[in-house]
C-alpha cells in the first residue's frame, strides 16, 4: 500500500481526508474518532477487534483498529442483525 491514502467524496462535495501512518504507538485517547457504516465481521477479517458489540443500550459496535484506535461501526439497515 502506498502512503498517505486519500479518502475523498466522489462527488467532490465532501472533505478530503488523508490517512497517514505514524511510528508512535497509541498512548492516550484517540485524537480523532470515526463513526462508519460497515459490516463488523468484515472489519474483523481485515484486522479490527470488537471492543463492545451492539446491544440493547447502543445501536453500534465499538471496534479497535490493529493499533488500538477506537471507532464505532453502524450496520446499514438492510444488513442489521
């Protein structure tokens, strides 16, 4: 994979986000928190971990990337379990 990785709105209306790796390990809370739509099982297959599953209290999964940065995953309505 080539770094940095740009994330852009195909319509050109949204913000441009650059994803850059850093050499330091996570030592404190996230500097930025993302909420995304996706399939938690697919994200686990790609290296994420489930920190808290969706339940009667929250409508999303709390997950961590391989370095421990947390993010929330909302399951699209047509695939919600």
